[in-house]
C-alpha cells in the first residue's frame, strides 16, 4: 500500500530536526537499543508512520525484515499499531510516535515517563533513534513527493515548488546544522526535548 505524506516540513524545521538528530546520535552507542536492531527498526517504522515518508517506509521495511521482524509486525507498525511489539518496548514506541506527532516537541510528562521506565541512558537512546528517523522523514518526504510527481501521481498535499525548494534548501542548511550540533556537543548543551521541564544535561 502506498504511503501518503502526512507532514511537510519547512527548511527552518529541517534545520532544527537535523541539529537535534546530529547532537543526539551519539547516545545510541553502547546501549541496549543501539545493539538491538529490531528495537531500533520498530522505532524507525513508528516515526515513519506518523510522518508518512514513502521512501523511508520502503527502506526501513527492508531493514526491519533483515533484522528479523515479521511481515505482520511491520504492517502493524506502519498502520500506527503495536501488535507483536515486546511489552518492554511499547513505552518507547509510544514515545516515538508522540515525538513525531508533536514535530519534535513532546510534552514533559511523556519525556519524564521514558526516563522513569528506561533510565537516563536508554531514554536518551530512544530519543536519538526518534530524532534520527525524524531527520530521515523530513528530508525524505519532499524526495518521495517529487518521485511520485515524476511518475504521474503527485502528492495532493505538496507542490513542485515546495519539493524542489526544500530538497535544495535542506542540502544548503545541513552543513550549518551539523556544525552547530558539533559546537553544542563541545559545549555540553542540554539535549532533552525542548518542551521538557526536566532537562537532561548533555555529556
């Protein structure tokens, strides 16, 4: 079934999403989530379902199958459900969906719940996975829309001007977002979601 884009991010939003993903990525290293490819792909598919990135759904369906997820579970996750997801991973999936649904600004209670359930290290790895997939979706949606347009099936929620401008614009702003993220890491800036009151300090 063809996935339809549910969100269309601006260049300014893509800059922020790129910045957040880049400065948080390191927290996946050495954690249970970082070692568990199935867990990672569940989060990626959950975020992709919320945003509706067709190219990402294709890619991560393949990655999920390679990681050992069943066809039924993949269809469930791409349908916004969590059938087949291990109980201990459901809070992370729900948070990832909420993170994407709020455009990367989850409420403080949702973030605090992840901290309470998983502890700081694992919570940050869940946040990192969600942010990485948000970046993939944000840049992948205009690419998906343009690809569909060239095939004669234009995205009704998109326009050629948006697609071209966003693809080119994201290419321009990405190096600056990555540079800002590097500076942020060096300065040990906070990395928790902006809406959270309980900010976890960067390390």
